[in-house]
C-alpha cells in the first residue's frame, strides 16, 4: 500500500528543484537581482554625469582666474594677442618687475592693507558683538525701535553719507590717514554683522545667563566669559567677511588716502597702468595674483567656521 511519504522527494535539493513554487522564488530572486543591478548602473551613470557637469561648470567659473594666472606668466605684448590658457614660455620676470614697479615695493602696500584690515576686524568684532548682546539680552526702553532703525541702515546706500563723512573727517584732520577706514568700525556701523550676531545670541539658552547671575555675575562677566566664547562661529563669519570687504575696498581708500606711501593694495594695482607711461598688464596680473593669496588663505582657514556660522545663525 503506497502512502504520501513514498511519493515525496528523497532530498531537500530535489524538493526545491521539483517544486514549482521554489522555481518561481528563484526566478523572482534572479529578476530582483537583475533589476537592482540595472538600477545601480543607472545611478552610477547618473552620478558620473552630474560630476562631469559640475566639473565643466567649475572650469567655466574658474576660467577667468586660470587665465589671469597664465597671463601673469606671459610677456605683456602676448597677453591679448594669444588669449588662450596654454603657455609657450614662462615669464617669471613679471613678478619681479611688478614687485618693484611702483614708488615703494609691493610689500609696503600689503602691509598698509594688513593694518587697515586688522583694525577693521578688531573694531567690527568688538563693537558689533557688544551691540548685539545689548539688543539680544538687555531690556531697555525703545529697544525694538533702535533695532529697526539699525536694520534700516542696511538699506541705506553708502553713497548717501559720503559727503558728510568726508567733511567730518577732513575737519578732524584724518584725511590721508588710516583712521577714517578703521575708527567707524569701532562704532558698530556694520548693521549686517550686528543683526547676524543678534540672531546667534538669541539661540544661546538664557538659562546660562540666569545661572551666572545666581553666582553674582554681571552683564560684563556674562558677556565675556559665557556669551563671547559661544559666539565663535558668528565672530569667525564676521571676521572673514570684514577681511574680504576691507582688503578689497577700493573706493574708501581712493577717497581718503592721497599719497603713495599710504596706498593700500587696490590703489597700488590701479596705478600699475600709469607707473611707467604704458600698460604693464603682465606685472599687473602678477601682483593681482599676489594680492589674492591673503584672501584665499583667510577663506581656506576660516571656511569651517564660516559654514558653521551661517548654518547656526538663522532668523528666529
């Protein structure tokens, strides 16, 4: 007498190979693996295309800088005659000529720009952080009105106040000195940085202030020992922007600095075209590259703090 047990496959393998449901499962698994592999191939091709497009856009954006670097290594008479980025020969003499082309060596103008920039950074960080702490933590009459007036100054064109500022600084005897470019920074005149720091301080828990007050700390101690150390990202952001804007400021230097010994880098670069009665584009591009190095190094060092400061500072 035969039973169901006698009709079953002898092994598990035989059961899988003969079972229709097992064949379907294997076929489904094979189809899933094939679909997954096709999907991964499409994603790799899509990622490769995106990276290729980004590299092309990056080259387009960097082409002017690459062209300037290449032009600084060419003779002046070949810069516009052969405007490509392929070098036939290196003209390192452009850097030597540019360094000594003006009334003073180029390091003199770099030092002038460094002094103005350092003073502007110190003034901006000190005054704007104090003003931001006052707006964010202190309670005084008219605080919201003064804060609104400060924000309005962001929309005020700089050219509106040029004439009265020049008259005032001229009467003080500050023309042809670095004072008009530095002293206003100690008066929290950069409303953008004040607003940036106010938003950052508002994100710091007030419980830290209350705990410090329980220990007998006043506003000065709270600011310098608690708030200021926590403001490093916002301070770094303000310092980087101030460095770039001040180091590249041409109009302010042109307005207040008259003699060659007081010139900053932008004024010195402008005078390359008139230094020897001809267009010294080779030395001009060479010194332009030299003047870009401090900005590039500053941004490279502070990039991490800049991104963190922007990411952690929002409109609250």
